[in-house]
């Protein structure tokens, strides 16, 4: 894939993915474009929260990602099988 160093941010990783012929060859180009657009929007939202301060960035992460984990657990996804009772009882702050 030609990566010679560890990428330092999501933005950098998205740029690399966008220019990867391998990814477009393996996945449908429209799917890659839609995914990149979604992730770039997510990255912009995070950067805006981070600009407002570390606390805001943490709150953004909790709201965005903890809700996803809770939904997966609630639906009985595979993730729920690996979490103990304490993790299944996580509540948003």
C-alpha cells in the first residue's frame, strides 16, 4: 500500500485512502466516496469540538461513540457478548 510511516490523524488517513487505487479496486468507488464524505464530516465536527477545548472534544466523543456502543449492546449484537455487566450498564453523562 506504500505507507512508509504511521499516519498521524484521521484527516491524513482519509487523504491516503482517497488516493489509494487499491481501496477503489477492492471496494466500489461510489461506496468509497460516500464513506470518505461521511468520515470527513465526522472529522470536521470533532475538530470543531476540539477547537472549543479538550472538555468539549471529550463530550463530543462520548455523545457520538458511546451511543453507538449502547445501541449495539441493546440490539444484542456480538459486542454485547464481550462486555460484562458493568459495561452493559454504561449511561451517558
